[in-house]
């Protein structure tokens, strides 16, 4: 029984335009990709400069957060799973989840909480956090956008001043936004996951059956 990754949960959470449909067209498209990966036995790795930076500078961003907020948090390495979702959060404080997002450049860094909230929702981080709150049974999820230097090998031909930020006060390089736990939205997650599982199973069955027919012919 498939469990949906917290980081990819937003792909199935959008509402369908048709009232009698459980899944949106975007969700179905994402599930079609998953079905193909399952049947053909591959996993397409998504990469790019934004993701590469996030991986490379994660420890630096956590250190920046700790410096700004006088904390001593460490990277979480525990993965949790329930009947619907699975995930490995960045930081578990004991009472809340913190997810560290390393901005690509000063140009993409959200300088206000309003812009941070907008960016978080557009990226689906809110649904990611709701999955974490379910898994760790806490009532608060915080997204921390952090701006640290971009590794030289990733900058290439972009403006260096957008990427070298050590001269900027640390407090200006962390913007946080908080989401509170919502049990009704957790029920929505369960509903969407159940619908997605059925749709995914139907797709896998259809791919196999259709190709069996072609082979028999």
C-alpha cells in the first residue's frame, strides 16, 4: 500500500474543478507519472540548481537559523510513516517541526512573512508541513527561508552580488512563517490519499492489461 511522501503531497491535494471528482487534473497527471515509474521500474530523479543548493548548504542554513534564534537544533534523521504519508522532517524540537528552505538568491528570498507565506503555499510546503504534524503529532509547523552563500560552482554566469551574502546581517537572512495544525485538513489528506491509491492502482492495472492485449495480438 503506497504511502505518499510529505514533500510530494501537494501534487494530489489540489481541488478538482468538477464537484463529483475526487482528484484534480494535475493530481491525475502526477499519478500517471507514478504509475509509469512503478510498471517500468524506474524513478526519475528531479534535479536542478535550486535543489542542488538546498542539499549542499543545508547545514549552513541550519547554523544560520541557530545563530539568529539562539538555538542549537540538529538535523533530524528519523523517518516516520503512518497509514497515509511518510516523511523525514528537517528539525523536530519536541513541540514543533521546522523545515529549512535555502533560497537560491537574494532575488528569490522572501523578505517579509507575507511573501514567505505566499511562497510556501505556492511550493506546497504547507501540505508538507501538515503531513509532518500528523506524523510527529505536534501542533505547529514552521518554514524557515534562509539565505546563505551559493556555492561557486552553481552560480556560473549569474550576478555574484545576488549570491554572496555574508556581508548582510544574519537577522535579515532568515524569514519564517508558521502553520497551525488543522484536523479537518488532515482528514482531507486521508481522503485524497485513498482516492489517489485507487486511481494509481487502476492506472497500473490498465497499463498491464493493455500491453498484455498487444502481446497476445
